[in-house]
């Protein structure tokens, strides 16, 4: 007989957290990096398929907007 495992997750919802848009940046594009940093955006290196990529994390107005734009960048 299979045993049912019920996992309980306690998540805190932060009302100040806004959805993020992940803008890809070329690794040698210093102008874009300084532009995003000067405008208060965070630059992160995210590893995808074993390769590091730079992304600017830009706050979006709504989750729907962030999902739509992130999906468009995902097609590229």
C-alpha cells in the first residue's frame, strides 16, 4: 500500500515584492550593465544549461506583464 506524504510549506507573502522581468545582457556589454545599475536594477548571473548568462532584473507593474515579456525573451 502506498503511503501518502503531505508536505506543509509555510510561505511568507511580501506585499512589497514586485514581479521581475529578466532582460538578457551580453557578457561584454558594459554600457547596458552600467545603465541598468544606474537606474536601480539588479544585475545577476544565472546559469542556464551549464553556461552563465547576465540578466538585468527589472520590476514589472503586474505579474501578467512580467510573464508576457519573459515569455517573449524566452523565444529568442
